[in-house]
C-alpha cells in the first residue's frame, strides 16, 4: 500500500537530496559547453573536412540503397519514428531514476575484469554512464524512466570461457520482485517505464541458440518493459516482441583510441578483404541449425586461396591492427545476425560488409548505414570477390569518406562520462522520443495496487 502521506514524505526527502545533489541548471550549462568542447576537439582531431562532407551526405549518396530498402519493421522498435536532429534539447526534460540494487545483481560480477570489457559489456557501460549522467534523478517520483541495472552476461564458463546466461531469467525476476515489493513504481506502470539491457545473442530471449531462445520467448515479467538489446531483425521475431532499442555491441573506446594512435585511419590499407573469426570447415548441425547458416564456411571454402582475401580462423588479440590495415571487413552472421565487427570496422575506418539477411542495425536515425556499409545477401557470398572489386572501382572512396566522419565512430561507442552523440546518448534520445509519444500513459498516478 502506498498512501499519499507516504508519497509526500518521501517526496520531501528526495527533493532535499536532489537539492544537494543535482543542480540541474548548472549541469545543463556545463553539458552544453562540454558538448561544444568535445565537438571541437573531435573535429580538430581527425579530418575536419569530413565533418562538413557528412552533413550533406544524404543528398549525394542515398540513391543506390536498394539493399537497405525500408521494409515494414515488424517489431516494437522505438527508433522508427521520424525525428528532427535539430532537437538537441530533447534530453533537457528527461529524467531517469537508477535503482540501487544489492551488489549480487551487478557489481559482484565485476570481480572478473572481462565483465566490463567484452562484447556484451554494454549492460555495464550504460549503467556506468547513466550514474553520472545529467538526466539522472535521485527522486523516483520525478522520473520518466527507471533503469534496472542487472548484469547477466558476466558469468563466464570455466570450461570454454563463454558467458553462461542460464541464470539470467531468474536473476532478473528476482530483481523485479525486489523493486516491485519495496517501491511502488513497477506496479504503477506494470513495468512499462522500466528499462533493462539484454546485450546477449538473442537479446530479451536470454539464450544463445535461436531455437531455444524462440521457444522461451521474452520472459513474461519483461513483456511490458523497454529492452536495450543488440539483437534486431526487420521481420517478426519472438525475441523482439517487446519495446526495444537496438544498441551496438560493446567495444572499449580506449582500445579504439590506442589502435588509431598507432595506425592512423588514413594510413596504408594493404589488406583488401579481411575476416578473422570462427569459420567451421564442416559445420555441425545443432538442433537443425548450422553456425552462421554455414555462410562463414562458404566464405572460407571459396576465398581461402584468393590472394585478395585475408582470412584467419584462429584468435589473435591484436586483430584491431589488421582491421585498420583493411579496406573491406566482412561481418557475417554468427548464431545471431549482429556482430562486434560492425562497430570495430567502422571505428577503425574499414568498410563493413554486412552479410546477415534482415538485420536491424543500431541507431538508424543517427548512423547512415547505407552510406557507410555494404550489404551482401547470404546467398551471394560466393560472389563477394566480384562485388567488392566492383565497389572498389566505383564508390569506395565515397564510402570511406563517410566512414571517417568522427560522429559515426562516436555514436557506436559507449563512453563514460557520456559524450554528446555517443551510444548512451542515442539510447537516451530514443527514450525521450518514446516519452514524447506516450507521456500520458507513462505518467498515470501511483495507485495502491
Ligand atoms: C553461472 O553459470 C553456471 C554455468 O556455467 C551456472 O551453473 C551458475 O549457476 C551460474 N551462476 C550464477 C550465479 O547463476
Ligand atoms: C506490487 O504488486 C505485488 C503483486 O500484486 C505485491 O505483492 C506488492 O506488494 C506490490 N508492491 C507494492 C510496493 O505495493
Ligand atoms: C539437422 O538436424 C535435424 C535434427 O536435429 C534434422 O531434422 C535435419 O534434417 C538436419 N539437417 C541437415 C541438413 O542435416
Ligand atoms: C556503392 O555501390 C554498391 C554496389 O553498386 C551499392 O550497393 C552501394 O549502395 C553503394 N554505396 C554507396 C554509399 O553509394
């Protein structure tokens, strides 16, 4: 039961906290100045001219985008509305409350250092960025959204080092039980203003194999909520049957920075087409499915002896130095369509060649995917040599120029603290737009049940 008496009291308490913690006006001012500083710094840092080119990119290069045609996206994606980039003040009125959960839900996992660095680590990165964000409110009565920081991808198996996420559903349920029994906000909206991260293969289905993921579906308890997930496709799929924002996989910004310091983006690119990763020569049938739908096998068998292709099947920690030397970087699907290579190749100036039919890419409002990547149908991988050769002869220079726009790199990386335009900032914008759409629904009054 939440009486209005209790509400008033806690409101007063929170207002006091807010007073001491959060000088909103001052911080907004700081944020604005900071924004300009960062913009100035970045544009000076690399390719000042590309910033200007990029502003006009849509006029010159958006005609040949048949492969990226707009299809009806059968999901409840939050990113599909039209939105004016001029509206930079969208975040000014947004308020996000971050639950403080016992450490077994999040910080305990950080004892393994990999937890905050591997490709699923956006769950950690977004949490950290929000803790220091201007949109953070300490008064839950004032909040538009509630962030629930549960880390589920950090349980690395001692056998093969892969994350084991079998516990994800129970850990999340337990967190929801805790917040819904101790505070009124979950019950108030049935979780619809609550935000979770699901950065694993099949996102909100919390399983690495598609058939199991599909059979399990989105946990009942999350079905009303908003999920930030790496998984996204343009067709109906049970693992996006929930309000969602497609986010990029996590690549540590420090690793990108140190690679670029050693190998500048405009340096020599002596590798024509690059791929390093799992390529099974004889893929196994795992409950009716083959890894990468056998696309990677086809790439290996077709181009292994082709001098234009630099293909490696073993792991190598220094692979970023190879990306930065490459013209084209292949990004074929794995079990799921998305791949960390999408972010790494763009951040390191290599043209991503996306081979994952129907993939839905992160932040289409901010990232002009058709201008900065190539899409090759899974069925056409046999033709990769010809396709890439053709692009190299025609529009490669234009694509590269678009890629080297530093705003692209920024929008796909999670920084701490948040940088204007970076990945967390894009997430907040998606939330702000959602708020604009459903303000009245989200602000229903606290009831006693
Ligand atoms: C971590 O994963 C293992 C499987 O590798 C599982 O047995 C264990 O319960 C998980 N840990 C937690 C805390 O859920
Ligand atoms: C929210 O609803 C659940 C289930 O109806 C109930 O057990 C819980 O006490 C409620 N929480 C609050 C804070 O009232
Ligand atoms: C893969 O295995 C499934 C059973 O799990 C079987 O039904 C299917 O025919 C197999 N597919 C191929 C191509 O071997
Ligand atoms: C470059 O050319 C390819 C193949 O003709 C085409 O699919 C792609 O959309 C073009 N990209 C840009 C940015 O012009």
